[in-house]
C-alpha cells in the first residue's frame, strides 16, 4: 500500500486526545497532529477535520463556571471555546501555509435533502480549493433535550461527514488504541481487535460503557459511527492519536488500531442520504421470504411480505426495514403512508386498489428507492 491508498479522509479528533485528559487544550499534541495533516495535505490527500475540544477550551477560558448548569452550561462553554479552538487551529495551520474553514453543523441542517446537498457541495468546494474544513457540532443551537435535533457527539457527526463527502476513510483518533476484547484500562488481559469485518451484536457489546471524562463519546458512539460509515461503503479506523506519526503511518497503509471494513462498495449520494438515517420516520418488519428477496434478488418490497409497521409516516418518507429477527437490513422511501401500509400489509399487490380505493404502485418500496445493508 502506498500513501495514496486513501484519497479522501475524514479525521475525527476527540476531546481526551486534544486535552491530554486535562481541562485545557494540549497545544503540543494539536501541533503534532496538524503537522501530520499538513504532510498528508501536501501529498495530495483530501482531508476534512471533525474536532472536539470547544467545551474544554471554554472551561479553560471562563475559569469560573458556577451558577450555570444543565444545557445552557454546555452551550455557553461551547460558544466561548469555539473561537479559542479555531484560533489555535488557525495559528497551527498557518505555519504550514494551509487555509482552514470553519463549518458548524447540526442534525437539522442535514435532515432534509436540500440541506444535505448544500453542506455536501460546500465541503466538496473547500476540498477543491485545497482548504481544510474544520467541523464541529453547533452546540449553541443544538439542544440536548431534543436528542433528535443533535448528533450528541462528534463520533456520529464525523461518520455523517464521511457519508456526506463520500470519504474513503474515517479515522477516529482517541486516547485508546482501538476496540479491545475488554476495557484495557481495567483488564490487563484485554487484547486489541485488529480487524472487524462486520459489526455484530457481539462487537457492539465489547464497546461496553468505556467512555471518557472530558468528551461525550465513548467507545459505544465510535461503534455507532463505524456502523453508519461502513454501511456507506467507507473504511473506518479507530486508533490512538498519541502514537508517533499515527496519521502518516496509517495513510501509508500501516496497520494501527482497529480497522472496520465497509459492508458494501461505495453507493451514490442519494442512497448514502437514505442510509444516514437522518430523517427516518418509521419502521417496517418483514417476513423471511421478503428479506431473502431483498437481500439476494434485489427485489422491491411488496405489501405481502410486511409483518408490522411502526411510526407515523407519509408517502415519500424514509422508513427502516427490519427482518423478523429484529435486525435492520435496509431502508427506503415508501410509496404508502403508515395508515395505508397498516391496511394493505400481508395482502397481494393486486388487492391494493380494492383495499385503499386507489393504487400508488405495486411496491411499497421500489428497489430504486431501497438500500440493503
């Protein structure tokens, strides 16, 4: 593997890494990482950075935080720290004559197709101009209580950005060496899992509740992020950002950390948006025959194979598709509302017009509007 094995990389830097576990930014660590990014940039790699650290920077700058609690506390710290964080990045990248750009995103920004495409176009234009986009969640407007309105952590945001720009690699750098058989901080016998071919319930259970005391994303959110990115056709690596020259070594093909293989080849932008799960409105459970037809024969989903419908959705909305065992096998755009699906599920396609008084097609989800994971 040469160092051009990956062309487009999203690099996510976690809070614990950027602060060295302290309450302020570790400038020496940031400088090392920026130098490595600059080296890859000069070699022609296309890089987008998703960074944590705004809240940690805000805590350090404000010093006195008594009297502000709950959601406003987090938002105030983010508002104060974001400019400090970007100021540090600007100074560090200036040394390498690299221009940076800031983008603050929320889930709501990407939840409709237009917003998704606008964000995608902006990031791709930055890449074309050889500008390094630095992305963080807009904590000032993304409210904690409205969980559906925010990513909740930069791991999931980084996976969404990788999905958005069709990255080759999502590299999540943290202060732990990857996914282990147990928590290495508590269990000396824990061993590193070097490669994950498919994220199974067993793999998810290994994430446990190992988290960090500075950031919001523990190993669980990193596995969630890997699940989204690999289902979009993107390789994911979780590695320790404190390892010497970790970025340049990984880009050169060295095996560091845990590598999660993509579950399918790259898919087009529209289907990546479906897979993102940003605006799923409902859930369909289908029988074994229908699941086999979708997975093995690239079939459309017919009413006859639907066992259950959950959620309130309209024609044109995105729904997740689960098999009878409860595993998510895909998602797609439905031709029928939830009320209509509840009426026609289990019925033959020829009966739809009689049951509903109208017919919006023989398929509940046409194969062209379907992504199988």
